[in-house]
C-alpha cells in the first residue's frame, strides 16, 4: 500500500476516493444464472424447484437444511434449466440451480409483514428471507440473532468501519439509505431489551458520521461511534474492543461478551426482510482499482 502525505501527517493511500462519490448503479444480468446451494457458512440448502419449472424473482428455490443454513431465492424470473454441480470461485464443484433469465423480472409477492413484530416474527422473517452476513463471512443471520440469553446482550454494533482498501459499498449504502439502516438497527434492538445500538464508523467518513448523528439525535438507544481509521478495525473482535473496550479471545463468540455485530448491509437487509418480506437477492459490489476505467459500486442481482 502506498503512502499519501497530507496536512496533519502521513496516511496510507486506500483508493477509496476512486469510487466513493459514484452513486450505486443496478446491474440486470442476462442469460443463464447459476445459484449454488452452498453460498453461506453451514449446511447447503436443498433445492425445492424442479427442472422445467418457471420461477419468479424472489421465489424460494432452495430451503435451509438445518439451523445453521440459509434459504436461497432466485434473483430473476425464468425457467429452471438444470440442477447440477458447477464450479465455484474456491475451485470446488457445488450443486447448483441453473435458471435461464426471461428478462421480465416478475416478482414473487410475499406481502408486507405487519407490525407489531414479536421476537419470533423478526427471527422468522430474517430466516425465511435468507439473510446472511454481508461483511464477508455469509453466516446465517438468524443464528447470530438467536443467542442463548437475549437479556445478556448489551450492545448491537453496526459494523460500518469498512477498513479494507478500495471498498466503498457500505459507505454508499450509508450515503443513499441511512434511514433504512437505522430502522434495521431498531428492529434488531427489539430482540434485546437490555441492549444499546451503536453504529461504528471510521473517521475517514465524516459526512456519514455527521448525517447519522443528526438522524439518531432523538434515539435514546442508538449512538454513533467515531473510530480511528486503521486496519483491521472492521474485524468483529477489533470493533468490539474499539466500541466497548471488551476483549474477546479466540475461543469466545461476540455474544459471550454481550455483543451482536452485523455489517451495514446485513442490517439493511434485516429491515427489508422484516418490514417487507423481501428476500436477499442482491448486494452492492465495489469494482475499483487503478486499472479500472470507471470505478463504481454496482447493485448486482
């Protein structure tokens, strides 16, 4: 990583300025789409569709097979052409559902999830909609939201550190949908009556910090934590210590320290799942680097 000198000292060049000011653009895929049934930590999902069947955007195509597993939904409308093993990025072959996109994007309508929401309703919606951790691990979120003792949780931390170079997808989510992220955090806080919510943001995002503070100034249980910009601030253990000063060793889970940590986009998708029954079928991806002609953030189905 190169070094950039500026007023106040020396700061590592992280490349974020290449894409951070470019609004998110949606990309609609064409042709055949491959949906591996194992794209999360835990047991692979089981296909619930058959070859030749027409499916809609958002329709369940593979069901969670166990507690630590996740539902998978189609991101397009079209016809199931094959169910077979396909090569995935880690080099292994995984059972996959191949859908030919009809480019109509007809959507499966689950209907809204009317308030008031109970704890069971919230957890069921998160599980049904296949929400997983979008910070990288893809751990099924309904499992993380089901600790042994709800009352032992003191903090729900929204991980907005985004400390990796070049990546600005979470930053754009907070610029474009900050209110929805806050609403997602408020939904999670309904699960943990003793917890406070903290949106933890590195201090290289002053505009986001200022806006979040304005949006949460009347929220008694939500605060914004301004963190030092450093790597690996966004790891669970580091961000827990930065926010709470609680240390977690390698044998502990965040819940053992009274904390639940979820990525910004995970919280956003919890909001969509609980309020609208919208399954997880898309995510923002940063395409950036010195060799990219037009660095950007793409909302990819």
